[in-house]
C-alpha cells in the first residue's frame, strides 16, 4: 500500500524526530496507543464480525423481505453505507439508511429492519426499534450491549452482540471492521448478497499484508499515510469519491472531523460536477487553506474515470492542492477496505500532528449532556 498516495506537488519530508516517528510521543496523545491498536486490528475485526454474526441463525422468512432498512447513528451506520455502495449493483431490493428517530413511511411487516448501535444505548435507533416492533417487522439487532440487546431479548428478536474487546479505543468509527463483517453476513444469510466465509477471510488476509507499511513503526519516509497527513495539516479538506468508494468519503470525513478535530467534507461524483466547481471564487483565503483528496480506483466505470480526471484538472486550475488515494485492488470489496484502512490511519496521524487525542470527543459529549438535561 506504500504507493496508495500520489502527490501532485513533490515535497521533501523532514526526517527529524517528529511526533509521527516517535511512538512514545504518540502514546501521550493516544493513551497506550489504543486507537492505533484498533486500527491495526481491522482485518481481525472484519473476520471476527462475520464469524460472530454467523452464530446467529436468522429466520428463513427474513430472506423474503421486500426491502432493507438499516437504522443507526454516526459510526454505527457507516458499515451499512460502505457495504451498500460496494454491492450497489448486486443488491436487488430497496435499501434505506435511517439516521433519525423515525422509520420511513414505506416500512411495514415485510421490511427487514437492522437496528445498529455500537453502545446499544443510542436514542434514535431505540426509537426506530420501538416502531419496528409495532409494525411486527423482520428485525435484527446489532449492538455492543445496552438497552437494545435487552429489548431484543425481551422480544425474542435475533441479535448480534458486537465483540467490543477487539476495539480497544472504544470508538465506534474504529470498530468498523466488526460491524462490516456482521452486516455483510446478515446480507449473506438473508440471500441478499452472495459472499462466503472464504471470501471474507481472503479479504482480511490481503488487508493485513497491505497495512504493514501504515503502522506507527513505519517511518514517515516509507509511510504514505503519514505523508498525506502532513499534506492535510491546517487545511479544509474536501474528500471526493465515486461508485463503490462513495461510502469511504463519509467515513474518512467523519474520522477526520472526530479524531483530528479538523474540518473535512465528503462529496460524490458525478453529483458535485453540477454545483461544487463554481464554489471557489469567494472567499479567496478558502482556496489557499483547502485541499482536495480524490479516492481513485481502477474499478471505476469509464464515465466516472473520465469525470474524476477532468474534475481534478478543474481544481488544479483553481490552484487547489490535489492529492489522490489510489486503490489497486482487483475487486470492489477489497478496494473499499484498502481505502478504509489507509484513510483511518491518515485521520489518526493527522490527530497526532494537531496535538489532539483521537479518542476525545468533548463537544459531542457536551452536546449529549445538554440534550438530556
């Protein structure tokens, strides 16, 4: 994965003892390197999440659902989004992602409703579960415990308990592998996707090998995630992807926002071509302080490959800093996982450069306390 990052402005990276090459300094921000350990465990999480969900046998009639609805907030609804984009051309039933208190009006007893919450205590999915019970829908609960698992047991619903021990950081966005494995298995068990344990195991093995060059003990000169983090420091970040990497744009933006405490906004091709290109005349300092990260894959269709290249050309003419995360994977699942791993490390190293604890989310916690007063 060392060639994932391609810089359009060649720069010399300092080889001094900066924080990115000093694990002792990093461990002062990331206490005991808990987030780093979560990131390095992504391949293990993926396979464990699949195997854990496999133990929960779903009712046969769940495969007859007319539509699929995933309910979750923040990091707990990122896995369904990633999978829905990767398998967009294979999922033949309507699929909706709900990030709110209420189910869509089309939800009924024939809906497969997967209620996701890493903590099991998030109020929006709890509200959706209560609605789903009234509808007598086909329900699955995916959570780390809490009230949701209690409600599942009380109502004798199929439930999958996330093994949070494999995510020492405790942050849902860094336990994505667990939820990715589980969500993929749910869709396989319900015959919405055709994918096997061997497929997941191969993807996890490939990801493990590719991730070695991104670990903290890999020096900046050989670590493209560290290099990209340096390029993005002090920048407003636009993240642009297409097709099977659409979900990665949101994941990377969320991780940079929460972990690095830095503004990052996701955009998708081709939609952005119809409005965003005209947004950089005012204010002028926005251009100087912005950077564009393109998520690129050889698996993109020809029209999107061309659009990405032309979009990049426009931004270069606007004098925006343009960088590319390039996936060389031969299938869409591996491509998504490759960019997920790389982007997660970028967000981590950016938090180090910003002198921020990647696990600390003070304003989110403040908001939750105020909300419950």
